[in-house]
C-alpha cells in the first residue's frame, strides 16, 4: 500500500537535475512506489536490479558511452538494491555528470551500503528520501481519523508495514516472514557480522528493553559479546532501519544523566515478531512500552515527512525522574510523556520544571495523539 503523499513527494523531485536516492527497510514499499511512478511498460524507463550478477558486471566496466547505448532512447534509469553494485557511488556520479538528460533513481535497504557510499561522490547531485512503514498520518488520510484511532490497539501489536496493513488476518504470518527472511538479509551479508545467533539474542534483549535505558555492558553480558561488538551491531541495526537510538538530554543540572541512551524499533510489529508475542494489547504487561515505542517512532516519521529539523532526546536523573521525549528546535524545548492507560496523568518532574522553566510539557495519550502526529 503506497499513499498519495509518498507518490507526490517523489514526483516533485523528478526531472530536477539530481539523482534520487530512495532508502528504507525491506518490505516498506520502495519497489511498489517506483512502479506507481513508472509502470513496467513505460518505454522511456530502464529498470535494473543490483542483486543480479549481469547488472553488477555491466557496472564493473561502465562508461557513459556504453550506458547510453544500453539506454537507447530511455531517459529514466532505476537501479533497485543499488548497494549490491561495487563502487556504486562513483558509478552513480559518472551517470549524473555525463548523462544529464537521464533521471537516475537508486534504491537501497541499508544506509551503510548505499547512502554512505554515495554521500561524498554525489555531494550536491542528489536528493534523498527515506521510506518508513506506513505512518499514522498516512493511515488517517487513507481511511479517516476515527477509524485509525480505533485501530491503535491493533497497530501497537502488529505495526504498520504495508503488507501487514493490507492483509488483515495474515499479520502473524507476514511478520514472521519479514523477521525470518528479510530482517537479517542485509546485516548478515556484511562480512563483519559472523555470529547471527548472538545478533538474534541482542535483538531480543533490545525488544525486552524498549522504553528503558540500555547499557552496552549489560547487553554484552546477556548476549555473550563484548561491549564494542554490541555497539557495532547496534550501528548496523540502525543503518538497516530496524532500530534507532535516543541520547539523554542534559544542559544544566549535575544529577542529569549525560551519556545514556534508549533504543526504539521503527515498527512495533517487528519488535513483537522478534519476541514471538502477538497477544492482545489489553492482556499485556508491556502495553506502556509499546505505546511509547509507537509514539516515538511515529513522531520520527512525522518530522521527517515535514522536513523539520529537530534534535530528539529523553531526559532522566540519577534519582530516576524521567521524561520520555525531549525535542529541541530553534532554541525552544518541548517535553512529551507517553501514557497509554487511563488514569491519573503524570506531571512534569519538579527538577525539570525548575531547570527548564520555558519548556512546554505535554502528555501523549490515545485520546490526544492526533495533536502530536498530524
């Protein structure tokens, strides 16, 4: 399922004289999006798949003249899974510089293999777009606010990968396939990842600690790894769009934690698939953690879709006072606490209020979540 907003955002960037780099986790709809923009039968489009050996061979000895002959009259070149092609950054630079009439689009499912390789060669020559699982705002656009709010308990358990959303009743099988067949494909292809069973343990440990402060040394002990390896694996998990980190916020108070971090999953369904737990939200002891993961990850999608530059943190003190999410933008602070269950709403911690008196504090619940994500 690809929404109008994603199609329009990409369409506006086409024919602007820059290469388009489209990244995102596997199964988030990159190929489907491009098919909507460029149907397979369009005569002016050449689509290549970087996984294919013959495509990799073509790019080994690529010249502008050879590629122009290969393209013929076609003026759109799409390279799917471009990270599989050696020296892809330099190859894309050659195309962009020497074939200015060709619209180049490259997709990839891991930033360490694509985005990192093209950043320097394509400086000033590219537009980057990231594809997430479907967002709250996209689902509201599709079937309305009331329906999507009613589906929040479902989203907290099964997430919002496109195929999960469009195939009701098959969510468990789809998430099992994604987590078994696709989740590790890019990670394990990286030559430095040699212990997949310990990587699985690390993911399970992270899933159990969503919303909690994590310690690399504790994760290392749980997984049978050293701390440096844990940090390396976390970096790879971030660059394949499975998890992301929040650092702790500190400006003034001596008892604020300054070097801590939290780990969140981009999608609740993947988190629950890793733990093989798809119990109803009403029966779960981790409902609050799932709500926090959902709110923080959806906020990340919201900010990215609107090109808003915001620094995001969490706040915690040595006395365990905590705020789930802090945003810093244009010299102002906003503080957000995530609360799923009904009952007394939390108040802003006194130390935070006295230290940052101008910060705005908001509690995010299922009742008011649209004010935060729309």
